C-alpha cells in the first residue's frame, strides 16, 4: 500500500511539475501547480508529517496559487508568450545545465548519508498530542526566536508588497502630463 | 500486501529524495527556459517544494520533529517571496504592459 501511494503520487508530482514548465497558457500552469502541491501534501502525509501536509494544502495549494491566478487574471496576461526568443542559445544552455543539476542531485540523493542519529528529544509523534504537538513544541521552544524574526519578515514583506503595488501619485501625474493613458 | 508489490514495496528515504531531486531539476530548468515571469515564479515554488520534501524525508528518517519545523520557515519565505514578487510584476506591468523577462533588460525605467 505504501508503495502504491508513493508511486502514484510521485508520478502526479512530476507530471504536474512538467506541466508547469510545458504549458504555454499561464492559467493551465497555475492549475498544474495545484496538482503538484496537493500530491506533495500526500507524500508528506505518507511520511508522518500531518501538520505540514495540512499547512501545505492551506498555504501552497490554496493561498499562493490563488494569488498567482489573481495576478494572471488582473493583468490579463492569460495568453501565450509572444514573439521569438531573443536569446536562442539560452534554451540549449538551460537543458545542458538541467542535465548537470539532475546528475548532481540524483548522485546526492542516492548516496549513503552519514547522518548519525538524532538527539532523540523531539520524536515525530508526541505521546499526548501526536505530530501537531511535537512540531509545535519544537517551534515554540527551540525555534522561538526564529519564529519571531520570521513573523517580522512577513510583516515587512506584506507592507513592501502594498507599497510596491500601490499606484504612485507621482507616476500617475507624470503620465497625465505626457498624455499616456494610465 | 500482494506478492506482486512486495519486491518494490520497500519505500525508503532514497525514493523520496530522488523524487525531490527530479522536482528540483524540473523547477530549475523551467526557471531557465520560460520567459513569462509569472511562470518563472511558479518554477521557484517547485524548487522550494522539493527542498521541503527533502526536509520532511530526513525528519522521518531521523524521527526528529525539527526537520518538519524548518519547513514552516521555508513556507514563510516562499509566501513573502510571492507577495513581493507579484507586487513587482504588477508594478512592471503598469509601466510596460508585459510580463516577459526579456522586456526588462535595462537598469532604468
């Protein structure tokens, strides 16, 4: 059963990923991305990562992808890439580099890792509260400062996004003067 | 488990690591090949997801919840990256009506 789940959803992960790269239409690529995300969530579940799997679906498969679709629709760029590639050699170079990267990471993945043993003080399954409690315990004890820093970073990112996406008054005024439609 | 599946039924750490490696490669190649900035962002997401899968795999192999806790930090970085990145794309689109990476090759507006 483990094997069936693994092979089925790994195939789905890789098919979805190839779809993201291959589809010319950005909306299809975004939907392909959802397939990959949900299949990865299943692979997380198969490895006892309950909390991470649910967060993967809520954040990646829903929030981030909706944001992508929203921007695609907002900008009306749901069409194919236009014009010929001005830098043709890039494509060949990209495939060559991709082959090198694949060889490297596959070599790394297939190696026997000298990972030693974990301290054993943070097992995946807490006896009382399962995986959720185990992860929360680590996040709010060992990594409490990292959590604080990361939340500040998230606030900065959101403020930055608002500042960037707001239509600046100065630019609008300049455009009006030059007669460019805003 | 049926005897047919018994031979390939040993799903270990390496299996997941290989899937993560392939996913990372597809993301990297997509980032280099595609010219639509939105799809380039999606490819970055694929690469980040490959890293997350590796973290979860090692967490399972070591029976250590810290590996899963790290995934949350990757997730936050990905969310921040998407928020800021898409805002930049919207700002660029306002100026030059396109989201192709090759259109934006000058260090000036």
